[in-house]
């Protein structure tokens, strides 16, 4: 037993603390001064383009608002806006970014509180999450596990089906959320596009084409003869036909499969080539090759009802995005798609970021694009800004 020095009735304990522990303590205390109200105040100032209008909106005194804004910028060592002639203000590049990030922060606050209230009221007794066969199953399992972390006593009921079928079940309330492949469009659905995986050719290892590092799209002509069943995802099949036609490939007779494993069985049996998601676990007799000159992707999205959904789902989406970015998965967006438009097709055509561009979290790349667009709007706005009076 260690004897500690004693001063009066007090025992002095001494412990050695490593650098990592000290760093953690410093990081935890680093931003204690920042409160949610500061973000709301500054966001309103930037949105209203002046202190007077912001003070009226927030129902607070203008001097108090000015003090809060100055202290926040000094503590963070940032400058969010510049005062122009006549007392006007204009956001800096940091200010433009602040508007996007502050909205995200305040939105997350609301979602967290909504989830806690729903849990307290016992509104989330069980959840049913769906997944289509073409979605990477590890993504689905991670989502289910993340929900168990938030609410361990809540049973998660997995269900599987096609995109259209799961969408109908979400609309009817049978399923709470589902992972699907795009395209999909419905006014009642919130569609959160999560990731894109390159579409590659699946072929036998002993196929002569396997000797090539990549294939030309024209080499699919007469060889692409194994497809996912058109009735399982009609919109995706139609889009695939369009892309093939654009590449000069006409579909001939082909075999159909209803599951990725069935596709591999048909390819292994010598029935032709197939297109599959890059990263799919392969039979040992099969291999894959990229298609040169095209950018076709399988696009995965999470869908749930815009109004009727477990309040834990929006928080789960953010946690899943963070998990994917930390594990180097390619994510395609961070901002929600409230218009529920088909952002990309099941096999989408368009430029895909280079590997170097996607080495880091992809959502930050796309956020940067959004910020750039926002800055262009700000700089192109010639309307009078509210004076700071």
C-alpha cells in the first residue's frame, strides 16, 4: 500500500498523467465558452445582414448582440463578417461557411431533443429497417448496430426486399427506414444519398478478357449476358440500357438473376459477363475489371418517411456518415435531399472524383462545393445590406 503525504487532515495524492490524457482534457475544455445561443445569434446576424434586424428577430438588445458576436469571434480567432460603408456587413469566407455549419449544428440539436422526447414517451418500442440485395450489407448492419447503441432495449427487425417494395412499405408505415439503390422519387420520402460504388465487370478468371487491366465499353457487346432482373428495379434497368446505348452497346439475349449471389453463379457457369458493385465479395473462380472511359456507379441511399419516422433515424444518419468517413468509405453528400429527387441513378453517369480527391472524408469535399456556391451567391448579391445602427 502506498503512503501519501499528509497535511493536517488532508491527504495529498500525486498521479502521473500522460501527454495523451492531458491533451484530451485540454480539448474537452477548449471550446467550453461556445454555446448554442452564440451560433443562433451569429447565424441570425449573417442571415439578416445586420445587427438591427437580427436584434429585432431575436428580441434582444442590439448592444448585447454586438458583445456576444465580438466575444465569439475573439475566442475562436475568426472573422465572420466585415463592416462596409454605411454600417453594412458582408460575410467573409469563414462567415459563409459558418452559416452552413451553424444551421447543421442547430438542426442536430433539434433532432437530438426530438429523439430524447420520443424515447422518454415510449414512442420507439421497436424499429423495422429494410435493405435491398444490391446494397452493401455491412452498411446495413452498421446502421442497425448504431441504433442499438442509442436504444439497447429497442428490438431491431431487419427486412429485405426490392427498392419499390420497401418504398411502399415505408409510405404505408410498415417499415421505418430502408437502404436502397437509386433511382427513386416520391414526394413523401426523405432520400439521403450515402455513397457511390463503381460498377465493374464480373467475369471468370480464365476468361481471355481477364488478361486485360481494364475493359473497353465496346467489349461488353455480345458478352454482357447476365443482368439483375428488370422487374426487381425497373427504373435502374431502364437507366442501365440508356448508359449502354450511349456507350455504343446494345443488349442482346441475357440471363436474369434476383440476387448478387445468383449473378455470380451464372457468370461462373459461363453464361456471360455481368456488372456488379466494386468491392463485392467474389467467388474464388471470378474476378472483376473496371470499364475504361466511363463512370458508372451503384448509388446507395437511406430512405424514410418525411413526417412519420422514428425520431432516432435522423441522428443515426449523421452517425453513419461519420462512421463511413472515419473508415474511408466514399460518401456523396452531407446535406439532406428534402426535395426527394433522384440524385443519381442505380448506375449513374457523371464524373467521379479522383482517388486523391476522395482520400479524405468525401462529405467535406461536397460541403466545400456547397460553400463555394454560397460564396458566389453572396458576392453576386448587390442588394443593400441592413446597416449596423
